């Protein structure tokens, strides 16, 4: 398991959310779902795809998502 923040572009499976909140659930970021990193720069938000939606999540939120 590794934080989504440290991953390069590609598709991963969400294993665990370290600090769960309502926002993750509303966005469909739940354990077992697939998440695709589209763009991950050294600074600024991370662009991801969840299902058919593209969203930008902050680096703090990305650090709370553990994937494999």
C-alpha cells in the first residue's frame, strides 16, 4: 500500500482511507473502487478520474488515500 500522492499516472485500486470524511464518500472515493491518476505535479492538486468524472483533489486528501 502506498499513498496516492506518491503515485505516477495510472490506474490503482483504493485499499484504505486514512482519515475518512463525508467528502470522500460523496466523490465515490471508497475502498475497493478504481482511481486513475491523470496528472500529478510536484505542486498543486492531483487530477484523478473516478468512474466517468475527472476531479482535482488536494495533496492532503491524496495523501489520505492508500492504493495498490
